[in-house]
C-alpha cells in the first residue's frame, strides 16, 4: 500500500475503468487498482500526478524524451508545425530536410520514409526486407522487443523456463496472434554467433531477414559484444540475409549515429522513433538505397494517413538539429555515468551485488555480480528485490520501471538538478527494501 496520497488518481481510475480496459491506454500503464497513477503535467525530467506527487522520472515514457519533457525549443517548433496545417495526403519540404539530417548522422540511412510509431517502422522494415530477399522467414533475438505487431510479438518464455530442461520455449506475448505467424520466426540467443550460423545453415533459402536490437532495450539493456555484431554483419552478408537494426530505443540516444556508430557496423535497414522528435509521434524506416527503392508502385506499399504530420516532422527537425549541433548527448551520457557511479557506491556500501548493462543513457541495473550476456541470464538476477527497491524509490519520488528489464532512461534535463535527490532517495529506499519494511 502506497504511503503517497493517491486519492485523486484512485478516484479517476474507477471512472476510467468504465470506458477503458484496465483504465488506461497501454497495458503497461496499469500498475494495479490502487496504484495506477494519472499524470497532470511533466517538465524537464519531472512528472506530477493528479495528487501533485512529484517524481524524477527515469522511465521517460520508455525512452522518447532525450532532451526532457516540454522542451521549449522543440515545443516551439511543434507549434510552428501546427501553423503548417497537419496532414494533406501530400508531402512537405520538411520531410526532405529531416531525411537529410538523419542521413548525415546515420550513414546507412541512405533513404528514409516516415511512420508514426516504432511498431509501424518495424512492420515496414520487415516488409521491405521480405520483398527484397524474396524470403518470408526471419530471425529475432531472445529478449528483443519490436512493438505490438503480430509479426514480432514472439519471445522465449524465460519466466517459466527450467534451465535444466533444454532451451526455453517460443511463445507469443499476446493472445490473438495467429500461431502460423510464429512459424516464420526463429529466435536465437544474443551473443551466440555459432547458434546463429547453425540456424542460417539449416534454414538458408527460407530466412530473409534478421531483426536485432544490439542493446536489448527491453531486456535490461543487455548488450551484444562488438565481436558478435561483426559476426552478425558478416553472417548476414554470407547468407544473403537483410540485417535490420531496430534503433527505436538506441537511435539518437546512445550516439548521434545510434548503436550502429557505437559498434561501427552498418545495417541494411534500420528503424528509429522515440528520441527522433523528443516525444512527438514520428518514426523512420531507413536503409540502403538498393533496398529502400523497393518502396514503389508495383513494389512495397508504404504509407499512412498521418505519416510526417506537420507537427511531428517539425519537432523531429528541431530535435535532430539540437542533437546534431549541441553536446546534449554528451550531457546525457555523463549524467548516466555519474548516476551509475553514485548508485554503485550505495549498493557496494550495503554489500548488494550488482552491475550495469548497456549504455549510460539507458542503463540496465542488474542485481548480480556478473553482467548478463543474453536474455536467459536474466534468470540469475535478483529481480524480486529489484521490484521491491523500485517500489520504495517511487515512494521517495524516483520513478523507474518496476520490471528490471526496462532500463533507466536519461534525458538532458536530468543533468540540471536530479542527481543528488535521486541518490538520496536511492539510499533511503534501499535501506527500507533491505529491511523488508
Ligand atoms: C526496440 C523497439 N522497437 C519497437 C518498439 C515499438 O515502438 P512503439 O511503442 O512506438 O510502437 C519499441 C517500443 O518500446 C522498441 O523498444
């Protein structure tokens, strides 16, 4: 039971439940009948709920706020986008300008198309890959997340897996997804190039694409090694498989050129959303010209009524301008490093084994001595304790996801005034979590 007053949120929950399943618009926003909160406003790295509880936010809406909530520079650009008028079933000049910016930051993004969400961008990328390769099956990485389309709602069942009983089972993450779609998906563990090669050898001729987040942004930010990513690139070349790097979380966050810059490899196709417009709804499907030219009349169909809405594309233009020309990403990275150091000192002082995974701008905090190398290793983490700690942090006004698989997202605004209050809260929350209060 929360020590915060949640009176207004609780009251609103009862009302919302009458119209909205679970009282919310995403299953992940439901925290329980008495715990679900509703947001009144947000600014910088802080949120306020209906009861005026204040939170320093490390969920950041699962990543899109790279600068911070209500960033005046981006919001002003969005207002200018409003003056353009919306969507027209016709294109605007800004689409080209934003594409130029993306290409100059991400070399593999030779051509660009826009959608509204990460889900749509991944759907389009898979379609382009299939059309180009003329093969329907694809490989995904265990623990990867690529949105809510039927094609990608597949993962291994780690929760119910007994490591003594062989590899974990492939399951769909939702009811209502046809089993037949799952037949086209092969899941492989991250960082095991031999396993990947086995699959490619066996299924060569069927598999047209490999879809990967090199930093598993939905599985504790577990990271591929440089060596593995190089092997992935060369195996895809060897077996004529389209390499799709899903940068929906890492793009315009871990580096100006995203995870591809970090690893020094180029995708055939890549997808962006989230940080591209600091919270405005727009995504991009990008890639090598040869593949992207499959999008044409008589070829791959791509479109959508709301694609490149004048508000979102203006926000993207401004966000990318800021990310390209200022040291915002260095600020984000440095804050992430400082936060890791502060948290690590507190955990060490209290003899809590831990390590960090991923990039400082989206760290996974893993409560175990050694860093996981794939989603199966998640089993070895003390995640019930993490959940307890996250609940206690919330009471002290620090919001991180209860599920340790979600990283701690940093935005530029955190660097202004969030470190000390976060670490103070961490210290007292840890003390209570350890006592089991
Ligand atoms: C790597 C990745 N791909 C795709 C998606 C789906 O994006 P959206 O929620 O905008 O549909 C997400 C969402 O978290 C993601 O993390």
